């Protein structure tokens, strides 16, 4: 539910080492203090429960979330929600949460990146809402499958979905027209994608066909690899999370396509920092921009003539990847947990979520929101975002939620980058990354950053 923007995943990567180290230390602290109980998170009047709610929002979305909190407080006499950012950004909030847990001062609710769900669940301080997810208030089946998977690491439901996004192809209509290339069809294939990128590449004018991040954020590097893997029938890991499977024929075929585009067609801008493709696109030097809904405010402010289509398909499967995030509930006592559930049931209900989406530009986290009368106001407020919201039906799987995940994607990301730079062959690079991942997955204590 945090406001999107350039560098969302880059910020996450920057905080990876400090957060994972903090969680590892936290597990030892909690094990040594297992006989103690946590202090209440807020001081309440008799009959009232006060909740500490760390939102990780920055202006202007701070005002939107605070407005919703005020609405809740005005209509719920026995619960007082005290909202604060908790930190200057979502990335900054993560180490603060782990420090607070260790000190016994954890908030009742905090916004946590989905990729840290398994790590934060290991703290021993999160709740398990598996017994209430099918109640009308939670309405589990009205969340997208990717959100369901991310909020329940190891089958433990640690809170409520907060954000969902996806990858699609944003394209510059003026560059297509200037090159005499038809706009991409929503039903296009990867072969057509490759041919289109090649036609749009113009070295003389420093125009690239499409982008791929190879540095700054190896999670982002790996993230772009998963849709093509899934579309070809591959999987990232084995069901027991003990063995890497991304080096399957499906993975090799997927990476070979990008290798050919990068090293033969020279149609791919290899972004060294995961942050340079956006200004390249807005300045008219990138024809197709594989990115997500966090770009919409930037593109509209820059007055780019753009449109959006789903990722290409191998045949008819336009599966994409999503990076959902969570509202995590921490166990500060039964009264606090019960009040937290009441608040999040209200906050994530379709009516409130639509208000949030209109105010923040985030994608709707529930499919039912797309059917609300006010949804048209959302589309008017954020021109161009409609296809991205509709693309959520193609977010059928989520990345694994396990403590070792950040190190696994580092190994894979390094392998992908070496291939796109022409330094390694797809099969060899993926096999090496898979061997590294298998070691990480099977060696105790290998979850550190």
C-alpha cells in the first residue's frame, strides 16, 4: 500500500544486508527471552485499545492513509489507531521494526516488503491468522493469488495484503509511429516482442528497443526472468524449497531469448543501476519500458505519449510477476491483535481500498474493486493505469517466501547479468547459479545477506 515510485526495489536491495542481519540476531534474542512477554504497544483508556500503526508512507500518500485512519477512529469508539510513518521510507522501516521487536516495543501493525515475509515470520512475534482468513471480514478469496501466497509464508498468515503490482510493457507511441512500427497487440508473442525491439533500435539516435536491469538490484534482475520461466512451464524452486529448478530447459530457453536480443540484436539497454531506464524512456530514448504501475505518475507528469500492454506470451499465456507487500500484525497481546484485525478488515475492504487507490495510484488489491461504480474515478485520476490493473489476472504465481530468498536471487541475478553482458552462456550461467542456490537452501544459517 505504499506509494510507488522509481527505485522501489532498489531501496529494498540497499536495506537487505542490515535487515537480514538484524533478523538473525533477533531470533537469538527472542530464543533467550522466550519466557518474557511483550509490553502493550499503546496506552489505552479503560475499554479502549490503542494501536500503533507504522505505515511507511511519504507525502503525498501520508495524507491519504492518515485520512483513512481518521475515518476509522471516528466510527470505532473502542479502538484508537495512531498512525506514523515509522521511518522515512519502507526500506528504512524494516530495520526499525526488527530493532523494536528485540526491544519489546514492536508496533501492532507495520508495512513490510513481501520479500521479507518469511524472515519477519521467523521473529516469533508475528500472528497466524490462518483460522480467520475465510471469514467474511477477511474475505480471502477476494485477494489475488499472488497476495495470498506472499502474506502466508510457510502457511502462516502473518497479516493482510497491503499492495500488489505487476510487470507489463509500457511503450512510447511517438517512437513507434516515427519508426513505422505498429503498436503491440495485447495478444503478442515473445518472437514478436524481439522483432519489435530490433526494429525500434536506432543507434544513430541513441534509441534502444527495450530495457533490462543488470545491476543495483539483483532482485529486479531476477524478477524480470520469472514470467518467461513460468510461461514455458518452469518453476523457480522445488516444492520443498530444497532445490533450484530455474536452470530447466524452460529457464535456458527464456534466458536465451534475452541473450540473443542483448548480444546479437543489440536492442536491449542493460541498466547498470536499475534506475536509469526510466529517464531514458521519458526522454524518448527507450521505445519499450518493462516496468510497472509505480511509473504512471512519473510518465504522466513528464507528458509522455504512452500506452501499456501485457507481457508477451510463448503461446497464449501472458503470465506476469507480482511483488505484493503486507500489513504485518505483531502479537502484543490478544486485545491488541483483535483490534488490529478489526482495523485491517476495515482498511482493506473494497470501499476503503478504492479510496486509497484513487488517492495513491496503487493498483486495487481486490478484484471486486474493479466492479465498483467509483472505479471509473480511479481510471480518470490515473490515466493509463487501467490495463495494468486488468493485468493482475495474469499474476498467477508469487516468488517463494523463505528466509534464504534474497541470497538465492542474488545468485540468479548475477548469472543473468553475466549472460546479457556476453560473458557466459545461458545454460552454464543458470547451472552455476542453481548450484549456488542449492547450497544456500540446504546449509543451516545460510539465510544471511
